[in-house]
C-alpha cells in the first residue's frame, strides 16, 4: 500500500540527523586513518622521497662529471696526437732521435709557440734511450732519465693520459708553488711513418684547471636543478599526502558515523548507546535516569499497513526525539521499535520534562497511509533510576525494560517509573527463566537440533500470532511455549534422541513421554501455568489420534494448536540425521494437506497463506534468538 507524502512537520523525519547532544566518542578523541595521515609520518615519508631524489641527483651529477672529465681528457689526447701526426711524425726520424740530435729549428720554434700560446704547460720529446731530445724547459734538454711505466707504454705504441694533482713546481704550471694543481700529462708515440714503430715519445703537460672548473660547474648545475626538482617534488608529495589524508579522515569519520547511526532513523544505534551508557555509568558515583520507549501497536501497524508504515512511524518518533531532547541527553534507537533516552544529571526532573514533551509532540503527529483514517502515534515508557535501580548499564536497562512491560500491559500511552514491585517481579522472573535457560542449554548439549528447532518453532508461532492479531500477553505465552515445548527431551536417552534412522515402536513410545516430562517441569512454576497447555498438548491431532491425551478439534487449547502448526513446518524444513529438509514450498503443501486431520484447518491454512504471501514479497520469517526473560522482538525481516 502506498504511503501518502505529507509536508514536513515536527514529526517529519526528512531532516533527521544524529543530534549534537549525542557526542561521538570519536569526536572527543580525534583520530585519522592511514599511516600517512599522521603529520610526523607524512613529513618523514616526504623528506625520505626527496632525500632519495637528491641522493640520486648527486650520484648522477658525479657520474656525469666523471664522464665529462673523461671526454675532456680524450679530447686533449686527440689534440696532442694531431700535433704529433701533423708536425713531428713527418719531421723527425729515428736516427736523429737515437743520435741525440737537435730538432729542426722550425719545429723547435713551433713547439715553443705552443707553450707560449698557453695551450701546453710543458713539452718534452723523448728518445728511445730515455734522453730528453727537446724540452720547453732548457734545463732538461739532453738529460737522460729512467723510462717510467707511462713512457714505456707510449714507446709500445699506445697514447697514455694521466690525470692528477701535483705541486705547481713539479708541473711547471703558473701560480703558488705550494698549492696542488690539477694537471693532465699526455704521452703520444712518435712513429716517423704511418704504420711504423714508435721512434720517440711526445710528452706534454696541460693545465687541467679549466677542465675541473667545467666539471665543477656542471656538477653544481645538476645539483641545483635536482634541488629545484626536489623542492617541487616535496611540495607535490606534501600536498598529495595532505589531500589524501584529509580525504581518508573524512571517509573515516563517515564510516565511524555510519557505524554508530541507525540507518533508518539517523539516530544513535544500539551499540553506540550501550557504549555511552557504559562510559557514563563506570564513572565514580554515577547519577541519572534511563527511559525505554516502545511504539504502541507497532506490530498491528506493520500487519495492517506494511513495513513501510512501520518505518515511517519510527522516523516520526526519531524526529520528535531530535526536536525535543535537551543538551547533554543521550538518545537513539535501541531496538526494532524501542528508543532510549538517558539523562545523567542528578535526579529525574530533566528527563521527565523531556518525556512529557515527547508525549505532547507525538500527540500532534498524524499518520495516514493511503486511504486510511488519521492514525495516532504514541509510546509506552519505562524509567529506571541510577543508582537507585542499579549502577551497571545492564542492571538499569533490565529494570527499565521491566517497567516498560508494566506500562504496555496498562494499555499504552503510559509511563511507568520502576518501583519495588517492578524490581521484585524482575528478580523472580530472572530466577525462573534463568533455570529454564540452563535447561535449554543442557538440551542443546544433548541435541543441537532441539535448541535450534525450538527457536524456529518460536519464530513461526509468533509469525502466526501476528497474522492472527493476538494480544501482546497471548503472544508472550506463545513465545514461551515455543521455546519450552520440547524441554522434556532432556530426559530422552541420547541414543534415541540422535538416532540416524526411523524409531522403533518402543523407541517412539519413549519419545512421546517428552511432553509429559516437559509438562511436569513447566508445571512446577506457577508463573508458567498458562504455558503448560502448549508444552503438553502440541502433539495432539485435530482428528483425535495424537498424544498424550487424545484431545480432538476445539478441545485442544489454541496455544497448543498454534505450536503444532509451527512445529510441523519447522520439522519438515530442518535437516535431521535420518532425512534431509524439504523446501519451504513442499513443506507448506504438506501443512495444507494436514489441515483437518493433524492440524487445525483454519490455523493451518492461515499460516500457509500468510507464509506464501511473505515469501512472494521477499520477507523471511526469522528464528527467535533471544533470552527467555527478554521482551519479544519482531520475527519478520
């Protein structure tokens, strides 16, 4: 059924947001996500990346400078070889050098001009016996020296270049004699003919300071360029990391916010509310009050107008809460149709004022779906006080829930503040149901199927109860009967209970006794007297052939007939050790076949029709996994 759109009012949930009054714990302790979201790590990674670039640039500059120096040396050697091949090879013969004769005066002048022109610092022409046939230094002419490694290699026919530093008085270079000066010493063989052997060696000293200046300048230029590139890289990395950090921080806040928000209403969800309650109530000397609110007739609203109508009602309540809650109060959606409001101020006056404002605001809200009449929207409220009703969150919530049950029993639109009678009934209930919860755990230990089956039966029985529009008290009895209907199996031997084959007649008779044992166990508790009929008679048949008492037709209590329908469907759709489960469609067909023989025909067909409609709509009847003493929850989703 379509839901009519209405203009936004105080009951409209169109602008519902998580209220400022509910402070996220993550807002109190700001954190970001990702290793690079922390400034120190972000700076470290950025500087590390820049350092790698600078180190790479330094190595590259050094390698480039070395290669530049090598190229300069190669060029100097080629220049020296050109001088030798052009001027010395054609003009010098072996006999003149071996005889220690002087060079041709014209050649002598030409070599002297090279020195005077600044191209060379010193020139020496060696003969094969180690005599300086010519030298730009007159003191060396005609002297004989031992032949060193480089000279010997040149006499072997290979040009040799040596790059190094010496004091200037050793190299003959101008400047202060005490300073080391880079020089280039080149040895070029003199051949006399193109392919002939070396008849002498041309040695030249060349000032390498221009080469070093060029190398130094080039290295500096490369490093300056790298530094500029590193600065740009630093800026790019920093901005990129900062942008990514902000983006992830924003996404993290959204994810955390979604984790603590209820998707339907936008209010704080169950987990966030519990966390905040625990935080407040674990502080020294806690005070305050907690109210649980339940939407009146919520299941009837869902059944009559669909789940969209129920969702709209929840959003309207959420909008009212957002509008009237006071600063510092904690509130949100606590359950399927429950809301929580807590105030941690001393006393209950402020909370009571808020609850009164909520009731007044809800009285002004009209719900209308399709062609329906205007429907009222109200809540029942249970209030527990801290520390009067407890100091731990679960204790106080249990008392508030017990007070809420009393308020709903009074017919709705009621607020109940917990008193001694509430606490006394809660204690008795917890004691009784704690015993039965232990028995169910014991049954589960013997046979896991039995516990799971009981929860399935409860879910399906409550589904049928909703379809029948049973009152809340009868739904509570149905729920308890569903959970406890097979509790008597605790007394059935394991070999029979888990037998992976059909039972014999004798074994089946033993199994039949579980209803009698369950009746005896449940009947011992006065509070569960109305549940006994569902436990004892859920295996009676409509045609009178069931057990234990052979009841027939309307003589079987209605609660037992409801459990019987749910029990039959659950048994057929659950895999057992001796057979596989049927499909839901097959099981529903067999339930329909059993109508009028095994099962109440009206209840069976109502269940089949409603289940088929729910399956067609994509709804799933879920297992009721709640504690015995808890308030029933919705069984469809």
